C-alpha cells in the first residue's frame, strides 16, 4: 500500500470516523444545526478581503460538493468531480458569500433530514476524493469540521 493513501485513510479514521461512532441520527442532526449559527457568527466578524473571500468561496464549494456526494445515496452514483465546480463565482460580493454560506448549511441540514427520513443508515459509505470511503455520519462531521477549520484562517 502506498504511504500517502494509507496516511489519508488513517487520518480519516481518526478525525472523521471515530468521532461519529455510535452517534445517533438525532445527535448528528443537532451538531449540524448548531454549527450553522457558529459558522455564520464567525464569518460575520471578518472583513471583506481577497483572502477571506477566497476562503469563504472554498468553504461553500466544499460543502456543496459534499452535498452532491451525499445525494448519491438517493440518486445513485454520479461521475467523480472536484469541489472547484461548486465554488461561487469570483465576482460574488462578500455579503452574498456570507448569505450563501448560511444557505448552504441550511441545505446540508435539509439533506441530512431527507436522508434520515429515507431511512439511510449512517454507516453507508460514499467515496471521498482524498480520504476514500467515508460513512454518511463521517461526511456530515466532515462538513462541520472542514468549514470551521477553514473559517479560522480568516483574518
């Protein structure tokens, strides 16, 4: 086994899968819902700079990409893609990016509810481009953690 894929799989297990082991659907939904005001509050504190605009676009793009991956649970597999496809246009205002970030998180909450209502097990796996197969629970944990890790880079 090549070392880089092994390390990425190992990191995914520690950082994404382990925190979601045994978590209930209700608890995971609560984490996702509670992350929205935290993210929105955090990004509201920062100014419109090229770096912050790029970070916020990246956060939105990755979350939308994750949503597309998770929708495969309902619609079936789709062609592999990258998160770049989901990043808002560069000319979108910072205010509109803030709104889009909040709306995107609301869409993640709605998608989680849709998957839950459809009886989707949290243990079903979907492939992540870097980390390999992740459970549905780990994907939603990834959405929450990724956005805050990236938002903390804002200055």
